[in-house]
């Protein structure tokens, strides 16, 4: 996939969603997504199509971590992320549950949160997650399992 516009059209939404869950707010996610594609655009190295999604996630994650190191403030997740349903009662219940779960996701270590998001939202294989996070495949599996277990314990409480 050498055509940049095709690459952008295919992966921009995935990169944005990943950045949104990492950063916790739309503005930072938009900046991370833009910067990710700028770096791809200006990279002298060719992109291997079999690893392009992981490569983009690696860039986005590194940009997020660099920004986090540079900023001393802590961004909270936006409550507007709640799923819109027809019933007002369902929306209230979902928002309450979502707030608890998002708070729990935000409390996860950054590596665990990234592993969980890559596995659940983007369905990346554990091998790709391990490569992106520079950990072993077994460690990636453990991080996803522990993150899920942590979130389930919060939901059940």
C-alpha cells in the first residue's frame, strides 16, 4: 500500500480511535492522528503492508507517550463517549456504567491499556501487539487478560 491517500482512508479512523482512548480527549487524539500520518508521509522507509496497522499504532502510541512525558497535567476521559440509545433511562444507566469502566481503563498502566485496546477494538493478533509494545507474546496475553479481569471486577462491583 504505497498510495498515501488510500493508506489514510483505510487506517485514519482506527488510528484516531486508538489515539482517543489513549489520550482521553478529542483534540489530543486529532493531533496524534495527524502527526502519525505526517510521520508516515515524510518517512524515507517503505511501509510493509502486512504490518502497516501495527506500525501506525506504534507511531501513535509513541507520540502519546512523548506528549504525556512533556505535559504534567492529567487528562480525563470525556463522558460524551457514551453510547446513544433511544431510551433516556438506558442512556443514564449506560453513562453511569461507562464512567466507571472508563475510569478503570484510565487507571490501567499505559502498556496494559494499549494492549487491551489493540486486542479488543482493533482485533490485532497477540504477536502484533507484542511487537508494537516491544514485549513477548506471552506478556501481551497476560496484559490483555489482566486488564480484562480488572475491568470485569469493576463492572461486577
